[in-house]
């Protein structure tokens, strides 16, 4: 996976705002030409992020049933002027149905691709830093934003570690002869107990050590913290946000 | 003395954060698939666990962390309202059962667990959390289908059936597994 493209380097806040703007726009457009334009814009984003197109398409595959459902539901159940050989018996395909179905399928498709572009080009840690900035106005209402983002960072940071830990425990119990593949729902669930108890206890022992280490290094709840990676608004961010703002009016012409 | 209170506070926060991390990790492990499609995942367990140990607020915060964490690790978004409902909202409400858990004391006078009460509290917490999560997913389904399905289809029924398909087995598995976990925690503290 490439990690050093123009899109990867953008400020996560800029990417987030652009995503919201495009998503809202998608709900308003209906003309085929505008969908084509939106498709081109998204293709341009994918190109400049250096992510292979095949990888993006692979991400859509689990949603094929959703597209089929949306398309067919509209094709066959929208009242209106029938297309020539129909209605055959009770099956009826209407002109309005085909147009609506295509528009809605395209809309879902483009929204899924857009939102996956944000998570593909931004690390969870960057997103959390952005979240901290976005939420900071809430400090006025006595909401502990700093503590919350610290917890968010810990969560993000420990997911891969705990995933590894879980895999290790699963393998250990497998080598002792647990067979997870047989039995009914409750029987199978009970087999997970020897995995979950060590996993939970290890996590909470780790939590205790971590908390003591944090307090020893001077962490105090509710205080302002500086961070290693500061978000900076650069020229490329300015360029990106201006081009988004310039392209959006075309969708409302 | 002051220092000890601070350590306790930080410890609670770190435990909630790690429980959420554990939940995100567990949501990536599919332990078994159901015969009719869909799969049982254990991501709700750490949230219920925190809700029993530290009460409803902590449970809701852990759920919120799980929801936002899943969103950051790559979620599927088809509609802006669906995004808010299916991720942060659906998991935050999991912790609400914790508000009722404190009503029943699980310990006997000699500080051992009362097995029957642990079962009772676990089932209560799992049930309240799961039902609320189910309700949020149903609502999200209605929003989704109202936008994308043709007019005149029975949206509510479809959403109710579809979401029950995975929530019911998830509820049963969570209830079965929560009891040994809560009891094991007691054994760990006495160490």
C-alpha cells in the first residue's frame, strides 16, 4: 500500500470536510452527466492517492447484493410507463423504475467509494488527532475532551497488540486440542471461555501497568497535553480545499 | 492520598480504553459463522464487562470508543444518518444496562460471588444493551431503506427481520460468555 501520496499528506480535517461536502452533493444530483462528473472527480482522487484501482473495487464486492437489491427493487416495482415487451404477466419494468434504480445504485456506490477513500488514506491515529480538534469546542460545556481523545488514542494504539495476543492464545488453546468447529451455538460459545478469560485478564493486567506508568510520567486527568504530531495547515491543504469548493458549484448548475 | 485517587481515575480510564480496544480486536475475529449467513462476533462482551464493573456511564463511554474505533478502522458508509446510527450510537447504547447492574449486589457477605446473582445481572445487562442496539440498527435500516427502496415497500418489517438475524445469536452468545468472565475477574482481584 502506498503511503506517501498527495492525498495521504493532506490534513485529516481537510479530507473529512471534503468527504462531507461530496456526500451531501451526491444526495442532490440526479442528471447522468453530473454522476459522470462525480465519477471522474473520484477517479482523480483515487489516481492521486496512488491506491491501485483494483484494491478499491475489491472493497466494493461485499456490497454487490446491496446494489442488486436496490437496482432490482426499483426496476420491477416502480409504477409508470412500461418499456416495450413488458408487462409480461405480473412482471413490469418501467422507464421511471430503470432511471430511479440506476441513480440510486450509482449514489450508494459512489458514497461507499468516497468514504473508503478517507479510511484508506488516513491512519486511525491521524483521524483521532483531527477528532480532538473538532471536539475541542465542547470543552466549554465541561466535557472532558482531552481525556476522551487520550482514551481514543489508547484504544487505537492497542487494537493491533490485542489482536496479536488473541491470535496467540487461540493458537495455544488449539494446540491443546480445542476444536472450535463442532457443536451447536451454545456449545461452541462455551469453548471460547478458555480463550476469553486469559485475553481479558492479560488486557487488564496491562491496563494496570500502563496506568501506573502514565501517572509516574506526569499524566493528569483533565489537563491540556501537547502532542508529538501537530496538525499544520499547509499550501497543499489550501490547494485541495479550494479545488473542492471550486468544483462543487458545477454539480448545482 | 491525592495521588491514589488520581491513579484510580487514570486506571479506570485506561481499562475502559483497553476494553474498547479488545472489542475492536474481537470484532475482527469471526469465531464462527451461522448456518444461514451472518456471523457471531464477540465485540459486545468487553463493553458489557465494563458496564458491570464500573456502571453505566463507563459502559457507554467504552461503547462510544468502540463505535468510533470501528469507524476509523474502515467502516462502510452508505448514508450520513446511517453512519451516526450504526457506529457511535449503536455501540454507545450497549452500556446502558450498566445503570441497572449496580442495583443488584453480586457479592455475598464473605466477598465471594453469588453465582445466581451474577447470572441475573449478566443477563440483564446483555439483554438491555442488545435490545437497545437492535432498536438503533432497526432505525438505521428504516432510514436506509426509506432513502433507497421504492415507495410502498414494507420497510419496518424487513429491517426488523434482517437485524434480528444476527442480533439474537449475538445476544445468546454474549449472555453465555459474560458469566465466567465476571467470575474470573473476582478471582483475579483476590490474588
